[in-house]
C-alpha cells in the first residue's frame, strides 16, 4: 500500500478566503484537530505576512507533535528566515518556498526573465535548506508554465535540496486530463528524486478531479483544505479526496492516507464554527443533506438495504448516530467530561472544562433538550476564547413611545464597569452603537450571520460578525452564543473587538 501525504492548508490558503480570518487561539484549536484527523503536513501560515501569523505558527509548533508544521515563504531571504524562526520549536518542520514560473506571472507580476526566476528559486531553496532539513518548493502557476522551463526549475531546486516539488493549478484553469499529462511528464523527468505534489484551485469546479488526476499520474502529496475553504472559489476539499480514495478502492486499490475519517465531521464543524462559513447543504460528504433521503423511492430502498442509495455511511466520517438528548440537568462532571472526549475535546484545561460545565448547567435550566451540537458549540467557544479585554456584563433592549429602539449595556474592562445607552435604527444597530460609545472604538460591520445551533424554538443562537475597527486594515471575526439572539450579537461584536485589540498588541 502506497501512502498519499495529505498537506492541509486550511490555516494558510483557507484563511485567505474572504471573511475566514482566525485569531491565534482559534488557529491552535484547529491545528490540534488537524493533528487528531491525521494530517501529514499542516501549513500553519505565512510567517512573514504579519505578527499574528508568526505568533500562530510559533505556538502551533509548540503543541502539535504528530504532524509536520509548515510555513509558507516567498523566495525572499527575509521571508525564509522568518519562517525558520517561527518554526524553531516544532518537532517536525518544513519551509515551503515559492516563486511564479508562468510567462504571464513572470512578465507582469515579477517583471523578471526566466533565468532570473531560476536563479532566485535555487538561492531560496539553498537558504531554506540551510535552516530546515525539509524543504518544499512550489512553481506558482505551474499549470500555465512552459513544460520545458518547469523541468529545468524542477531539477535545479531538487539539486539545491528540495524534497517536495509542488505543481499548483493556481487559477483552477486546467482540465483533469491536462493536469494529469503535466504531472506525468514531470514524474518522468524527476523520477524518485522528490515527491510531486498538487495544489488545485476550484475556479472551474475541478479541484478534486484535478487532484485525483495528479495522483493517478504520479503525485504523492495532495494539498487541500477542510470544506474546500480558500480564496476565490476555494481549494481541493480534503474530505472529498480522502473519501474518494477510501470508497473507490477498485480504482485506488494500492493507495491510502493516514487520515482518521471518523474525525472528518468534527473537523468540518470546527472550521465552520470558527469562520462562520458553512458548507452548502448539498456539499459532498459534510453538507447538511449529504446523508438525507427525502424521496419516497429512496427512503423505501434505504429501509430495505442502505447500500441501495448510500455508498458510504454517516458513521464513516464521524457523524453521531444518535442526535437525541445526550445529557441533562442532573448529569455530573464525570459524564460531561466523557461526552467532551467523545466529541473530540480532549485537550481542554480543567478551567475550560469547569467553565463549559457551568454554561452547560445554565443551558439545562433554560432549554428543554440539550443536543450534542449545543455542547459542541459551548466547547468550541471555550476552547477558542481570546483574552476578554472588554466583557459584557448586562444588556437591556427596549424602545421609546415612538417605537425607536435603544440599548442599555454594561461592560467591564480592567475591573471597571461602564454603562451607557444609545438609540438605533434597529435593536442590532443600537447594540453596536452602545458598545462603540463605551469602548471608544467605532467599528464598521462588514458581515452579520445568525443561525440556530440545534433544533427547536429554544435553540441556541450562534451569531458571527465581521467588523473593521481601523481604516484599510483587516476585519476581525467575533462569535456569540446565547439563547437570546441579541445577547449573542453583543457578545459576537465584543469578541471581534477583543480579537482586534489582541492582534494590535502584537504589532
């Protein structure tokens, strides 16, 4: 059995998806879940991009032991040196450096001649190799590059020390048979001198098909993201390629991965919770409807034999089989902790468990039924919490005699309580204006999402906001969880503000 390496770039390329930015605590939580999933290589970020990326890579390097931790770096000395420094504490580490090799990129973006690009690539790999044993090199926009030049670059960077050669379809342009031919020709050129890797974008909806074509023609590393997250139309979806390899053993009989497929659902849920970007209901493998059967004909067939309409089971990817009531108000800490472990939350501190248990007990007093998804949401909130610079204490929403809504809010900072009120065009507007008045920061709301965590009229509301607190600077995501949607809104907005202030402190 030949193993296909799974290179997950959710924390780097996935985070580049509009609205998918993550704070450091969220990145650490996701990295630990990717390790639990069995990912071979975790691309934890782009160390030179920002102080936040550098810190996240450094801290992930400290806690993840089973997966290789990787940092991206342009073929520029300061980028490569920054990557090496961020990876210092990693037990297994890789520097991933790149430069574009297509005519259009060389002429218009780099403004360099092919010989200059070749020289820069070799120098970058040599420097990376002097700082880290494991070096990957990417020919950006490889699939629109001249094949002869690709071969020249490939052999040169391998000689300079690259162990992995990545050939990305950067703009998602190629058809499967075309990409397969490129990989086949490069494989014939480099042989076993390096591992060939494919990194496919989904602009034409072909990322997964192209990745499989790459495997069939000699690639032995797949670069992908959870839920297919990524800039523009996204990347190859990890869950799809992994389950194709598992389900179609008649085609891929000699190939396998280290992925623990029963952790796929938990990984997908965590990414969705952190980013606020949910897979569409009909998304393959992890969509809400992926294992739902509404047609009478389908239901009849399922009742008689599941394989009439299911080629894999929900259990294969870790979807709980019993979604009913799991714990109640009389459940103790031991039972609660066992449930946390079964849901994949086995790396929490005792303080985090205690806080989550108290929230669970409070929820039991208010909700008729508590579901796994309720508990999962509470735990995700606890395990990805950032320092609470501002903390919501109390809030009251009302309206005057003319029906104009206003919000009165109490917020604590450094042990000092401040109270203020504002009117707004609606309840949400009044809440945000009041928080701005108290904090002294005027945020601009870029996105606002509300969803029910589980089922029923008393379902927990999960609110995700994206807000900008400084002109021409990145927006920050905040999460709020509460039975009252407006309370969840206030918590989410304060969370975004806290995330901004925590990141600003690093700069």
